[in-house]
C-alpha cells in the first residue's frame, strides 16, 4: 500500500439528514482541517435542526463490510467513533477494530441536541465494556459521562476531574470532559491523561446554533491525530477550531431550530 498524499481519517457514525452533525459534520471538519475523510454509516436518521423523526440502523453485516472495504484499501491514520445505535453495532465495530494499530477518538453519542435518545439504555454497558478500553481518547459531555458511570452529572470542575479519572479507570488512555452543559460565563473542558490534567477554557458564547459541536470536536481531534499531532496538541487545535466554528455559526442561517456550527469558518469568505 503506497503512502497517502494526504492524511486519512475514518468516521464511523450515524448520518444526519440535516447536515449539521454525525457523518456529515465529521467529513466537513476533516476537510476543513486538511484531512481526507472516509466513512462507515452505522445508522440513518431523519432529522433537521428541530427534531429527530426516525432512526434506522444499518445491519451488522453492512457495517462490517464498510469497515473492511475502507481498511482494506485506505491507509487510515485515525478513527472517530460517533453514534453507533445499539449493542450489535457496538460489537461489530469493536470486532472490526480488533488488531488495527490506529488511534480511536470515541464520542459517546447518546442524546441528540433535540433531546431524542440515540443510544438505547441497554447498549451503554456494551459501549463501556467493548469500546472504552479501545479508545485513545473518550470525549463525553457532562450528561454522557454521568450516564457511562451511572451517576449524576458533575456540577463543578472538581466533579469533572473526579468523573474523568473514573472514566480513565474503565480503559481509555485519556478522557476529555466537555463542560458545554455547565453554567457560568466560562466554558471549561478538562483533558485527563494519566496523572496530568490540562484545562482548556473559553468564554461561553451566546448562540442557539450549536448543533454538532460534540461531533465536530471529536472529528477535529481525530484529524489532528491523523496529521501526526500529539494528543494534547490535537485537542488544543480542535478546541480553538470549534470555538471559531461556534462564533461564526449565526452567520449561516441554516434551519429554524438549533442550527449547525460553521465548519468552514476558516475557509469561506464573504463575497
């Protein structure tokens, strides 16, 4: 297999028909950050900026076939995992990753921005047992971290640190606790890696157009890893990229609900 001209990242996630999250957001983030994106679709969703009206999972055989097709031909340098849909899909993805030496960024997608649940409660244990130990980085928001641990969401940085360390004990090499669901004028994320904690903070931005923030952040981190960055550098770069995408989101004017962030804010120019 010849060395690729550009770094390649693979997203394994669900499709968002509204284009703001899921596979579509991941591929946009990859492209915006100079990485070629490949995809494995685990589920179809009928959704827009207001709601999710239908979810239909891909068969385990189809998920496995897509993974084999991509890995059999493309020199994938990083993998991002998003919405997987259920226990069978989780098992299929875990098996498809077995033996592959590639960093995995796991975004435990459980609930859509609209509040619709995207991962059945009975699949949380499978996610915890089969995929957390495979992750180079786990990127939960506060409700997702609590769901994985079977507890209440953290309410302050001390709680975030404690829960992040508890999640690290479940197998991932590092955890990025995302503070977007917290309060206050400052949004704080904590990268917990071994005994080291890196604090990333930014002013909390006033916008309702935050659809796809979690997908975009994890994809941007995977893009950094595909480009050969260290985990800390990839997280820092992705954090700054996402803040810019949120700041530019109101300029898109997409949909009448929670609109998407602006993935190409560094590329598109007015006029």
